[in-house]
C-alpha cells in the first residue's frame, strides 16, 4: 500500500500548481468475493458477474466485475496512491462526473490500478475548492483500460 502519511503537506495553492502530475496507485485484486458482495449490495446478480459456469460460455470466458464496481474502486485506489497531505483539509465530497466510459471488462481475479491526473483545481469561494480529475483504471496485462472517467470533487479547507 502506498504510504500517504510520510508525504509532505501542501496548501491548496501548491496542490493547484502540481495539477498536471500523474499519480499511480498500487495494484488491487478484483476477487470473485468482491464481485459477489457488490452484487448483493446492488441487487445486480446477472450471471456474467456471479455464475462462473454460465459466464465461461460467454465471450468474456468467465465472470466479470460490474462496471459500477470498477468505478467504485476510485476511492480505494486513490488511498493507495502516493499523495501529499493537504493542509487544513476538513473534507472532500463527490460532486459528479463529466464522463465515464467502461472500455474493457475486468475479469474476476484480475489486478487493477488507478491513474489520477488533476485537470483543474479552482477555488469556487473562500475555503471551497473544486477539483476535476482524469481517472483511469488499467488491468494488469491489458492494453486498453477498464474505464476512463472525469470526476469532480469539492474540497473544503
């Protein structure tokens, strides 16, 4: 796991100046157990996710993670990414996405990692910043990413 506690702290202004730097997370395994728990949480028990025998007969060759499970790995992968501590950060909240595209299915047992690049970080009002991040998940051994997204967060200092 990336050690985020030993990184230097930065101000929001310093972070904005580093906006184009790409951060890459550690690898995470997407297990069948993870997929099954997501199916239980969302009620999406389509066989391509939870039935290895039936899924083996599809072009996927086995079970695949839900697209929304793949997207929901964003916070976990972000936590496994080296990043500075933001001075005075009180909280961050999701604001929404400009785009999300699911490009390659994630097979059960695959390892994935996140790539994060801040596209924009602007102060909307005193103490409230809006950050737009380009986010992708790559699958170990695959040329195309599992997904690409542009995600917006609000950060409060």
